């Protein structure tokens, strides 16, 4: 098992829902011998899972990691190309093969919007991971061109993480004289993406999608739901990833 896969496995164990569930299970196991400790762990696991499943907590965590403003079109026009980061593919029988997964679809859709508005050429980046037979970059190009009508000039299809996205995209763009790019990714992972692309020698105009809302808090924000739990997972993943990158 390579280092990248170990990191993914570790994140899955630590982050919700598995992380809080493991705390709960540990509490149940030690409960007969150390009742006070066991009860504390059980309630900690339950409480963490419930809180992370609420919109109010998920929104707060997303704001903690999302520091990029929404894109202004005049800033996009100062760039020379658009780079869209891959976010996964899925095997979709209804599409006759692989198509973009949810995160990739968010990015492709917004990237298409920015491309139409700015007229900039597009690079898509993403390889294969965990047994997928279709590279993210290849699938993203197909969706952009066939479903959104946006041509893709460059495809990077070997990278397996954000660092490789940046290094290999920069290597493709350098011979074209491209030094400043609009970078399309989710708001919660934009901080790390910007750092990686700037380290690779590119100037970045951030174009985040899935930006946390500024709408007033309502009652439903306190009701646990799967969508909020998934948002909490993404935000906590990025908090840990940013710490790891700093180390």
C-alpha cells in the first residue's frame, strides 16, 4: 500500500462518521471495567456525530477553511487559462460508462460557466485512483465538451493528489507561456490548492465553487442530516490536510 493510500485510509478512520463511531465503540468496550470513562466516550461519540450532522456546525467548519472570495469576471480575464481540478469519477451504467462524481460535476459546471464568460482555454487535471479505470481528466473533458459545449485544450490524466495536479499542470502550461491561471476547485480545498499551484510556479486567480452560504440561520440548520455530515467531513479533511502540509 503506497503512502497516498495510507493517508486516505487514515483520514477515513479519523474523520466522521467512522471517527465518532470508533469513539462510541471504544466507550462501550471499556464501560464494564471503567464505567465513568466508558460513558464519557459513548456520549462523546454520539455528541460529535450529531453535532457534525447539523448545518450550523457544517457551515462554521466550511467558513473556517474557505478563505477565497467568489470570482469576479474582470479578475478571470487577467489570466491566461482555466485549470479545473478533478474531484472523482463514478461508474454510471445509465451513462454507458464512467462519468464525473459529485465534486467533479460541481467543478466542471462552474468551470464551464467561467470559460464561457471569459473565453479562456481550459485545462482539466486528474488521474485514476482506487481501481477506477477512467482518468478524471479524460472524463471531465468528455463532459465539458459533450454536455456543456466547452472545448478543452489540455488534459492532465496522471495525477493522484493536489500536489501532482499542480506540478503536472504547470509542466503542461509552461511551454505555452501560461503563467497566470483561474483555478476552479471547491471553496473548502482552495487554500491548499492555491498553495500547491503557487509552489509550482503559477499565479492563481481562485474560482471557488460550493461557497458557504450567507443566508440567515434557520431551524433546519440544527436538524441532523447526511448532507451536513458530508460537508463537515470535507471541511475537517481540509483542516487536517492543511496542518499536514504545514508540517
